[in-house]
């Protein structure tokens, strides 16, 4: 009843330093265990190996073994493998295969050869457990981040594996949704005996249900088992881990606001007769930093999508006085976007090319790209595809690539999700420094109210389809 790593060594390529080296660890199914530590230290890689997805998808195991309930999952066919361990990705879009919630559940059940007469019962049971019966016929592409995570959990509930492997399950969702999902996970463990091994940078949502916290430091799993009820804030901070209830480092202070660079007037967004946002009015000034809060599905990403030209809208949005519907080609580069899913913005074949694309036209592009990649601790991955990086690493790359552009307004959708404390501070300090020094209007969304309080000059919140000053 355990997951056992024995002398495991794993590399993404033969020319790279091993991501995991001589890893020895054991996780008991009777306990909920959370792995935390610095971004990029190998936590997510551990989960993918345990689930049997690596090295089949990428990388090589130099030596050692990983046994889940006494079986090496990579040697098993998918139907047998997923009965032992089911995985929830950071980004649920990466694991959905079908168009609707019901079809996704049918797909999961068919893959484990469920009797046709049992399919409807298992679907209703899984949806009921996650309190999402109302989503059964919904299209997955139209769901909020929190709803997608609940659907992913329903899929695992339908399969009912012996282990759940969870990679940053709360990274894209608001606190209420995270608390709800955490409670469901606790029930799955207590009532169904399902083992849970999770990776997370934020421990807040685990404090009520986790039995143990394990820490990665310098690519090694520390021997000490931490009690979630007695965590040492000083130790967590020294290891770069986000301290529950703790603050971040203060940002560069504002030197005053400049001219209005982006203005919204009576902006509205609807989809298939459903109103998402209405009568949104706001002004964003140069040199100022704005945080946008709101529950999952409230319309934050829709608002940012409208400003990027992806989503149609009513009303008016003006960039430096010019309607954004009629921007000239030379004006388009004045507004930059960092998307919620970093894969959506990659254009280079390698990590280094992603930065070089942003620096094209500069004579020192090669030297500058090395400087940038070293500063975000991705130089070692310079020659690999950005798609094999962890979600946290992809986020750092996406932020760094866009910051190399010269723009007047920068809009960032969840710029720090899936980051450890040190990278969160580094990203926000860099973004804020750009805003101050280059006189840029910086607008970012987040579910982290403490982050908003520490870094933003003004905090806005979407409630009931409108944008308000945060209370």
C-alpha cells in the first residue's frame, strides 16, 4: 500500500544533468502527503514517473525503479495502469479528450472496460460527488478553471484508482473552489481509502486535510516529515516556500500616475445569450499597477481576451485614445499580453528561441537571451522544447519573453500561478520594475489577495459581471 522510489535517476535528455538523482522515497496510502519546494526541482517529474507517463512520453530513467502498489506502471497497459494511479494535471485542458463533460466521463469509463449497463450510474455518482450535476451536458471549453478541475476530479472519481497524483490542483482557481475541492479530496481519502500524493507551492488549502508535508530542496527530497499543523514560517520562507497567511516582499513604490493609456467604457461581453460582463468602466494609467480579482468564472480571462482581440465585445476600449477595434499595425505592439496558459503564446522551437524571438532586431540577442534565461533559472533547458517544461517553468519563460518587448500597457493573466515564493517575488518585482522604469500600465489578474495587496496600486474585483474597486 505504497509508492516507492528506489535509487531513481531521471534525465530529460542524455546531455542534461539529471533532474532526479538517486531518489529514495516512500509514500504510504494511508496518508495524504503534499510535496512542496522550489519550482523546477523535480516534484512534478516525480508524479509523472509514478503515474507511468514518463519516460514513455519523454526522458530516460538512468537507473532505479518506481513501484506503485508493487507494480511498475510504465510496464502496464493504460486500462490497468489508471486503475492503480490516476493523475490530475495543473492544466486540466491538457488531459481532456472529448467535447462535453458527459462524453469525457464516458471516455474514461470505456477505457477501463466498464460494463455499458453501469456507465450511466457511475457518471451520475461521480457528478453528484463533485456537486456538478448541472454541468453534465456542458462543453468543456466553456467552463471556468474551477469547474474544469471539478470535472477532472469527477473523472478520477468515476475510475476510482487506488492513488490520486495531483499536480498543483488549485493553481488556476479561486479560494472558495479550492476549499471545496480540498474537502472532496479529504472525503475520497477517508471514505474510499484512496491514497493522495500532491504537489503544491501553496499549502493553505491542505492544512485541514494533509497528514504530512515533504520538502524538496536543491533537487533532493528532505528526510524530515513536516506536520501541517505545526509548520515553521521561517523555515518555509528560507526554502522559498509560500508561507500560509504570510506576505511577499514589497514592490517598488509608485512615483505617481501618468496619462491614461487604456480606457474602457460600457464594455460588455456575452456568449450564446449568456451575459458574462456588462457596463465595465475603467481607466489604467502609465506607471501604475492594477490587480484584478474575482472568483473562477467571473470573467477575468474573458475581459483580458476581449482586450487581446480574441473575444468580441460591446462598448468601447481605447488604447492611447484610439479604438482598439481600429488599431494600426504599428500600434498593436503597444499592448502586451501574458496568457493564463503559457503554451498558447509559444512560437519558438526551443526555450532559447522563445526569448530570441522577442529580441529580434537586436545585435546582442544571443548574449541577452543567455542573461535572461540565467536570471529565470532556465539556462540548462535552453535547447529543449518549451512544452516539456513544468507549468511553473513555462510561466517564467512566457513572462520573460513578453517583457523583452517594448510596450505601453502590459496585461498578465495569472502571472505567478504555480510558482514558489522566490519565483513569485522575482516575477512580480521584475514586472513592477518594468512598469515603473518604462512608465507602463501593468494590469494583472490573480486569486492571491495577499499578492494583490502587496504589489498593486489599485485593486479591482469582478462581481456580478461588473468591475468594482475591491472592498
